[in-house]
């Protein structure tokens, strides 16, 4: 039971709608630039990995980097 409470506390939604949309837009732009060969090489690989992370965190609505800073971009209590 204690492990389940810890998981709920850690995976609590901390990303609002605006943050989610911005991440998806940035991920799409990076994807288009990558597949048009505007960015390539090591930079292209790093940016495409970042875009994948942005898409995953957008759908989960949880960003682990927000935890140490206590950030929460949710608009209201209903989104949590």
C-alpha cells in the first residue's frame, strides 16, 4: 500500500494545457525539420530525442524535471 501511495505522489499531473500544447508544437517543428534534413547529425539526433520526450510527457501530463523545482503548470485543481 505504501508503494502505491508513493507512485501516486510521484506521478501526479504537473503540466497544464498550455505547456502541453507548446511541447507538442515544438516536437512537431523539430520532427519536420529533422525529416526535411534541415537538422542532421548529432544535433538532429539530440533534438529528435528531445521531441520524443516532449510528446511522451505531453500525453502523460507529467514532467519529472518539474519535481525538484516544485513547479506545476496545471491551471486549476480539476486538472490534477
